[in-house]
């Protein structure tokens, strides 16, 4: 069992939110950070950017004691690649 309060693990909901936010950015003309073909869909590009750790988005969580912690995105993406959540 994974401790989801850890600052180096993203929940499946956070991953979906990050990728969907980046998909929206790409579809409205934001610069693409990986190589892409004209036929690639913006969601596929966003997924590749996420897996390469290139998405410029951070995640902050509010804990039970009202403290805020920021997720270490590099560690979170390494964990994601290893476990493919």
C-alpha cells in the first residue's frame, strides 16, 4: 500500500488533472515540449510530456493540520514510471 500523503506520489486523480490541464493548454496554442507530428492529438502529446517530466505544473496538497506541501514532481514521475498507476 502506498502512502498517498507522501510528497513523491501522485494520485490517479492528480495525474488525470495534470494531463487534462496540459491538454487544454496545448489545444489553445501553448508551446509543445516534445516532438510531435501534425496528426498527434493534444492528449497524446500531454501524456508524453508527463512521462518525460516536462509538464510545467506543480501540485500542492493541504494536509489535515492545514499545512501545505508541494509534491516533488521528479520523484512522483519516477514512481509513476516504475509502477504505471
